[in-house]
C-alpha cells in the first residue's frame, strides 16, 4: 500500500506543475487584458512650414529626410507587451486625420521611432499670409490608454523664405544662418506656365528663334546668359537692392525674406539680387542648361556650370533708369566672371560665406519646385513686356537722353511737357500728375504728387536738424514703422551732392519698391522718394534727370 501511495504522489506532482503553470499563464493573460502599459512620448518638430517647399516635406528621401514635420520616439515603459498600436495625426484645414504608423508589437522597454512627412495639397502655394496652426497627434492600442499630443507650428505665406530653421540661441556660425539655402531651389520654377512663356519670348525675340534646348557649348551658353540679361534691360527691369541676405553671423534680423517668385519678377519688372538669380536659373533650366547661384556675403548672382567650368553674370547691373548707369550685357558678363574668379579664391581658402547652389543636383536630391497655375492676365503682361525685346540700342538711346547715366542730380531746369516743383529740392514731374492729399501724417513729408490710376508718385521730404542723408532716412523709416509698416533700404551711391537709396516698404496689403535721393540743406536734409507703381519708367527718368 505504501508503495502504491508513493507511486500516485509521483504521478500527481507533474500534473500539479502543469496546472500551476496553466494558472500562471491564464493569470498573466488576464492581467494583460486589464492592466494598461505605460508609453513615454518624445516629439521633435520643425518650427515652421514654407509652402514653396511643400513637396520636400512630403518626401522622406528628399534632402536626406531632414525636413519631415516631426519625429516621435515611443517607448514602452510598462511591464506588458503593447499590441496593435496605431499613430494618427492631422492639421485642421490642411491635412485630415491620417494614420502614420501601425506597430504590431512593442515589448516592455522597447522603443519605436515614427516619422511624419505630411502631404499638403497643391493649393497650399496659394497661401499668401502666415498663420499659426496646431498639429494633433493621437496614439491608441490594445492595452494602452489613448494618448493625445499637439504642438503649434507656423505655416508661412508662399513668398516667405527663412534662411535657417535653427533657433537663434543655437546658431554657431555663418553656415547655420544659411541652413535652409537648399530650399531656394523650390523657388526656381522652370515649369511655371508664365516662366515658360517668358522664356519662349526670349528665345524667339532676343535669341532669334533658338530651340528650347541650347547647344551645350561655352559660346552658346554664354550667349543665352547674356540674352536673358539683355531682355531684362530692354524691358527696363529695375534692380530693387534692398538687401535681405545676411552679411555676418550677428545679422539675425535678415534671415527671413519675402521672395518674389520668378513670374512676379517678370511681371513686376523688378527684383532683388536673389530674386533675379532665381529667375535666371528658372530660364536656364527651361533651356536645358545647368544653372548655379553664387551665394556671397550680402549678395547673390546667377551663372551656369559646363564641362567642369563655372560662368557668372552680374544681373543687378540693370540698375534702374534714374538710379544709376545701366551696364551692357558684355559689362554684366565681364563683371560676373571677375566675381567668379574672386569667389573661387575665397571658396578654396575655405571661407564658409562663399557657397554655390547647384540647382540640378538639388532637384535630384528632392528640392523640387512648387507647381503654379497658368494665368491669362500674367500672360498678357508678358506679351506687353516682350514688345520691348525687339528694340535695339536701348543703352545708347538712354545715355543720349541722360548723359549723367541716370544718376540723381543729372540735370536742372524744367523739362518740356512737365510741371516743376521748387523748394529745398527742385525737379520736374509729368504734366498729367497732380498733387495728392497727404493722409500719411508723416511729420517729414512736405507734399506728394502722382498719378492716381497707376499709383506712380513722388514724395518730397524735409528733415530739419538732420546732419546727414543716412540720419534723415533713419528718421523717415522710424516715422513710417510707427504705423505698423516695415521699411528696408540700402545706399545705391552718391551723385552731385545727393545720396541715392533703393528701398522697400512692407505692409498689410503687400510691398512697395521705391528709390530715393537726399542731400544736405542749410536747415537739415531734404530729398524725394519715387514709387513707379505701374506707371512709365520715363516718368521716373524725368524726375531724376531734373533733380537739383
């Protein structure tokens, strides 16, 4: 009997072990069903979205994935396995609720990285003003509490370009200021219907019917580059030199800039150095060339790369009638090549302030252009502009009329067909202009004359007690900015006692490009500013030719 009981005990022991294991497994499963695991969430996100680069943000392969909206680290800090976890996000009015990731299993202590590359609709490029938006994130799973996270982000207007997205406190040098340079490629729009149409007009009327793709020889490519310049000269395009590109590490106020798109440079017939460079690059791409943009402290200029050699042209020598002399296409090319030589010397010395944007390479890396719609009104403006392309002898004709090279103070006395203003400064203005009521409340403005239908006008200023033109300009700037506007300007030279300026005023309804000339008087400083509006450049020439 004793041996039989011992035998039964031996049989019972493994059964008890199996039962105990089963109970433990069932208990663990039951605990897993009712207990919630803990998720640790860490999010890193970019500070803003530039609509011009909307295709870059959507592409995880573009520029090594640097421009994803956010990166989120999820860590299972609980004691149970998380199953079937899903991550969603949305940006109200821009991107609807979208599943980013499904994670089948996340073991205790395990982490998982979720990247977000948002796909914005194409119409985001029609956004013209900045706004603060909220990104919503939702995390749910089988045995976790639903988690909701959010953060704010600025979505800029399509024309706004920020040279860096590195916080000011973290900027360590000049290269950090231009951290976003590669995204300038998104503003180069060779497939824009308006740019394509403009290019076609240059090909037919300036380059005399050349094919869409140029012969890739240095001679032919240089001829194309000079032809683009000549087209801008013939159409009286004006360089609006208001700066905008930082010149040193401490110039953090200039890292944001409203850039006119190439179509806007064409139809507005004016552009900054970087805007002209973007236009040139767009046209050269459309013609099958390999464009580059040279970035140097405070300036940018266009060129191309061919057979291992680099070429450049100084696009800003178009100057502006009434603002300074206009260079010939040969002079623009000669000046540009000298700058390229200097550029290469500085780059070889390792100066980080000198860099080249290779546009074709950037496009291959994913920095592709925004898409823009056709516009019949803008096409008509291109037609009007292209009528000037067939004109010849533009420079000679201009200098014959204006032997002072278009600089302020080049003449004196009344001009035939014009009225005359006499005061601390004297000048003639078109006879069809009239005096506007001064509603600006600017304490330094004496009078304003102009054309109501085109918006062209000349404003007369007197700044009593100012000791220099620069001091007077600063006083005018402060008086205008007191009403919520932003004013930027740069000196364009000296002529006959006048200091010449070029500037831009930004406000809630857009921007105004203007030129100005100021001189010392017995009581301080006096001068004028001129806004051409949509009027004739000849009107501006009349004013500056007679200014004294």
